C-alpha cells in the first residue's frame, strides 16, 4: 500500500482535530479556572455558526469576513450571560451549574429552531477554499489546510498570550491556585470574564468553521457537547496545550481507526478516552 | 389490590365504549412525529405537507371536520410514541394515527393501532416489516429495499459490473445495503467490498479513502439525511474521487436539496434512485411546488410529499366510507386507492397496503447556475422486494 | 455538592430519628393514588413518571449519597430493559420474572463496572461513565441479531401481571405495577440510607480521603451501592420495556442519562424524594409544553430549569427544606 493514502487520512484527521480544539479550548480554560461547568458552551459555537450563515447568505458577506464577527458576537453574548446568570453560581454546587447551563442549552436549541428553522444551513465558502489539490502526491483538501492553519495560528497566539502577557500570568495563577491568586491581589473574576469571553469567542469561531465539515442546524448546541467534553477531559482541565494535544490525538486516532479497523468505528473514540482516563485521570496534561 | 385493579379495569372498559361513542361530527387525526431534536426538519417538512393538503382541500371531508392533534416524540423513542398513541386513543379519542418519521416509533405504534383498531397512515418510516404489524396501516412514503434494489438493478443495467457499498451502521443502512447488493448480484454484478459507518459520524474521509484504495467502478452509499450527506459528498471530492470515473450511486437523501447546496460542485455527477424530487416534471407537481413555496418559502422534499399523500389517503378513504372513521371501513377504502400524486402515479397496494410507485434514477447536473437532480431513467410500479412476494 | 446536614453527636439516635416516617411522606404516597380516581386518562403518563422516578431514585443513591456523578446511567436502565424484553421474546413474558431478571442483569453489569467506577472521581468519573454508556449503546446497535438493532427488539410479548391483569391501553395495570415497584424499592432504599452503611456513604461523599482513614472501606462501599443502584436502574428499564412492550436503542441513549440527571438535580439530590419530585415536575412539564408546542417546547423546559436554579438552588426539595422548620428538626 502506498503511503499517500495514509498521509491523506492523517492530514484529514489532524484538520478535524483542529476543529475540535477550537470548539473545546474555551471550555477547558473556564472549567479549569473557576470550576464552572458550562454545558451551554456549544450554544455559543452554534451562535457563531449562525452569525456566519446569516451574514454570508442574507447579506452577501464573504465567508472570511464573517469569521471575526462570529468570534466577537459569540464573545459578547457570552459576557452578557456571564454577568446576568453565571456569575451568581460560581460558589454554588456543580449540580446547580449543570442544571442552569443545560437549561440554557435547551433554550438555545429552541430559539435557533424558531429563528432559523430546522433546516441544515448551507454556507458559501470562497472558491480557493473548495476542492482539493495534490501536495507531494497526497490529495489535500483546501478547506482542511485552512482549518489546520487556523488551528495552529490560534494555538500560537494563545500560547504567546498565556506565556508572555500580564493577563496570561494572571490566568495561569488563577488556574493553578485560585485562592492564592486572589490573595496576591489578582482580579480573578476580571481575568475570568476575559477568559470566558475569549473561550466562547473561539467556540463561535469554531462553530463558524465547522459548518463546512459537519454542517449546522438547531441541534448543534447539544450534538457536539459530548465531543467537546471528551477533548476537555482527555486534555486536562485548564490546559490549552492539553486541549491541543488531545484534540489532535483524538482526531487522528479516530481517522486511523476508521481507516484500518472500520468495524470498530463507533467504539474507538470512547475506548481511547476511557483508556487515557484510566491511565491519567487528570487528562494528558492536567495537573489535578 | 386485585379487586381494585379488576374494578379499575371495568372502569376502563366503560370509558372506552363511552369514548367510541363521543366522536361524532369530527374526525380526529393524531400525528406522532419527532417535531423536536435531530429529526425535526424532516418532521417539519412532513407537517408542512399535511398543512398544505388541508389548506387546499378544506378541513371538512364527507361532512366531517378534520382535526389534527400533534405530539412530539423527540427522536427515536418507541416508549414515548407508545404512550402518546395510548393517550391519543384514550384521552383525545382520535380516530386515525398518522405521521411516523422513524421506523422504531412506527413499529411500536402499530401495536396500538392493531389493539385499539385505529387506522394508521405511515407518512415516512421506511422499514419493510412495519406494514405487516397492524392490519390497519397504510404507507405513503417508500421502503428502503425498494429504492436500494432499484439502484442495484439500474447500476447493472447501465453497464457497471463492480460495486463497493458504504452505509450507515443501523437498520435502514443495512436494509439499503442488502437490497442493493442482492439486486446487483442477482443481475450479475460483483460486490468488491463493503463498509458500515457509525450512525453518528461527523467525518468520512477515512472511509472514503478505504473505498478509493480499491478503486471500484462504482460506490453505493446510504447515510441518513441531515448533515451527513454533505459531509460525505465533500469527503469524496477532497479525497479526489471523480464521479465521472467512479460512479457514486445512492438513495435520495444524498442529493437532497440542502445537501446539494452544501456540497456545491462536489455534488455533480452523483446518481440517486428515489421516489420524489421537487424538480419532477408534471402538472400536479408544478402546482404542488408552487403552492408549497407560496406557503412555506422553501421547496418540498420526500417528507413533504409523504405527508401530503398521507392526507390524500385519509381524505379519499373518508369520502369512500361516507365519513365512517372506524379502522375496518377506512382500511378497506384505502386499499387500492390510485391517483396521480406530485411524485407521479401512486397506488396503495390492495394486498400489502404498502406503496406502489415509480422510482426515478436521477443525476445531479448543472441546470443554469443551479445544481439539480435531473431524472434520466425510471422504473414503474415498484413494490417492496420483500413484501411483493408475500401476501 | 453543597448540602450540609450535620449528624447529631449520637449516630444511633440520629439514624433512628431519620428512619421515622414523617406525616408528609404518608400524605405524599397517598397522593400517588390520586391519578386512579381523578386523572384516569393520564395513567400511561403516570406510569412513565413512576418509572422515571424509580430511575432517578437509583441515580440518587449513587449521586446524592455517594457523590458519584454518572452520565451513563442509561446503560444500566437499558440492560434491564433488553433483558426483560429478550426474555419475553423467548416466551418468558411473566412481568415479575422479567423484572427480577432485569435487576440481576443490570446489577451484574453494575458490579463489574463498579471496579472501575470506584477508582475515579470528578470529571474523569463522569466521562468514564459516559464512555461506558456510549460503548454499550454501540454494542447493542452492532448486535442486531440479538437486539434488533436500531429498529428495536421485535416480538416483545408481555404476559398478564400475576397471571391475571393484562397491560391495558389505559395504563391501569401499568401504573399500579410501576407504582408498587417504586414504593417497595423506595422503602428498601430508605432503610438503606438510614442504616450505618448509608451514613458511611455520606461520609465518602463529603470526604473520600478521610473515610478509609477512620476505618470505613471506601471503595468497597462504593462498589456495593453502585451495584444496588444498578439493579434498581435495571428494574426501571424492565418496567418500561414491559409497560410499553417496546425496547429500542432509545433506552440506552445519552439523552436518557442526561434527562435523569436533570430530573434528579431539579428535585434535589440526596433526598430520595428528590428524584421522584424531579421526575414528576420534569415529565409533567414536558408533557404539557410539548402538547402545546411540539416543536419549541425545549425553550420552556430550559426556562424552567434556569428559573429553578436561580430561585430554588439545591433543587426544589433543597429549598423546601430551608423553608420548613420541621425538616431541619428531624436532622
């Protein structure tokens, strides 16, 4: 068997992993930082998706121009919810957080069905992102290459921000030891709002980018929740790098498994997750 | 406890006879579908078909007012469907049970239909056996085996000799796979490989690559409607499968309007066997599509025509019985009904109560600047290959 | 889990006080008979509420009393349902036999998996239960020769209850049967949580590290309660299979695991009654909302959950407790 097909599959798996990374990194950070379980995370991703669909289809915006807006609107809306609702539950039990956020996810599903209907939303991507070309004998999808570039760029930006900015230092401190960070005078809540907005914005961006690969309809907010939770738990709470590694690993292993052992197709992602969690209950790069 | 239960049982019996007597003047139709959740869009289209038919034909037939009561199962939930059907029968005193997007739910309600003696109109669910599970049911959609077998026969007829099959790993997928393989092999073709893919599968490229490695002459595919057809179509394009060299054959979900829109040019060349498309060229269909667009601002699909024809069966049967809504009269009236539906000639098989219709072979082609399913071949009077033999 | 009820200095007196039946409890159980007389047309719904309540009670035993958050509880429910269903296809359609078999099968699965469950906590535990649940769902889908796959199990024939009462269209038998099973299991669970074993479980929930240190074998306790809860979940599954004569992959769905968790939190975890109250509120609300608007009822259910969290933290019962002095006196 030539190597070409395998590289193609690996490449596609990595691109899929980047999508998972964008969708889940925000949840990992907020969960790690405030112990806040936000099951409505994918609702913000869905919002980003609908922003892009509305702008391209109804107002004729080019696809790429809608992406920053998908990010910003998801981030802004999430801050509104954070201030109105989430904030009150930081000290409440995790079960109350589950109930609140699953309630919001339910509402988002119904609102999306009401506003946009139940139909699959098509998205118009620019022609240079469509189709495929041959790269060193491997057939490469243009859009997947774009996804990988986006994933890597955002990973780089986040790493730079977390490692080299003042905000990043505060964020790391708050994730490591929230009480100590407060004691040192760090505005943990303030840092959290920014991290929350950033995370939801990235989810929004992920939602917009996901349409081309997995489609978009009103059930998105619940349908991808499981995948996002898997990435977060396998990667480790509060770890950006962990989410990146976990998402790439899951994307690639899923593809390889389906290529070589299609009979195991649906089992694979769960088997991998359980194996990793038994080996490292705190996730690949988690500290707790 | 025993005595109490016996007492309650007799109360139930009394209530039941009272219920049967109460429904005069109106005929109540209980519609059970997953209005919410993953299958909501298909149900919405079916519901639109029902609404349009009632708008065009009035809500009174044979002196009876038709009243629709809608109930949501939320997805694959035969336990919920059973309860909803029980409640519709006992609480709302419906005369007819209708809807049924999903086979497991339809199978469960068939038992209620048989037990409570209620006429049942299956407007979508496509598993062959459903129709045998209640003597009072009629189907107005299609069965996957009939479509899959048509695709297999056509594939051989068109000169293809080798095929690979890719289907979703659940009952409808296996039905479609078996029907295609049987028909194709019986005609003399060879199946060079097969793969079953997880039902919830967001990304198909690994499976497409597997198929491509064998470079078969043709690939038969079945995946459920929704997000997956577009994802699969794009994966074919990305993995460099050229529909002009490797024929891609599927059932109608693959080239559904929204799927084709999502795929863009990647959809070009896909061949499907199916019973309905909004581009079908006939007077009844043109009128239907125009009215549908005026009402709902979108094109009808197979779900819509299933709901529309289902209402036609209910209306015509009631006309024949003069408004009598008991299951025996209605099912007797429905057997053998024949008319020109938007999808083409339609008949309720007098033996099996299943649908007899034309299956069209279509290809996605560019018409103007639109990608459409263009019919280029058809098979008339197609019955389900399983139930056609049986009586 | 934010809920603090300090045991009195003398644990035996505390247990004794807890084990006393409160008058309001008797009123509650008497009220469960009301549907027979006032709402005879809602008995099918009432029986499904009783089944959901039993399922939520099972989750309460592990979540409310041992702190195990599970997102895969439907696996146990489903195994019970398939066991009862399969037995009936083989000709053993007696409901009580199926109920017992469902409990045994789910209990066995629970016992086997409890060795994994007892080792983990927090997110890892939640995700492992979720993963196990999804795996079992997929196994049932693959094994269609046994389970009927996604079309559901065919040929489920349930015999009359006690050989005398067939399951009727109105749901009289179904509700009476589900209610009696719920009550019997509830009495058992009530004794269980008010025993020294129940107290040890609560200790594990509050501080899993300290319990072994004071000589209580924490993992063994967790395995035991998980197995018991699994058997109860299996009974709930068997009941649903029998009262509806259907078994499909839906009994193993992630959604079922999520719904039961929502019901329990809604009612209040750690109360035994929490799951029952939550099941009543959730199922009735869902029935009413989806009756009014079959497409968009999710919005109203979501709003209900949000409002409960905002105005009644710790679930409906958790708040009643704060308001009612008699309850806190009892503890």
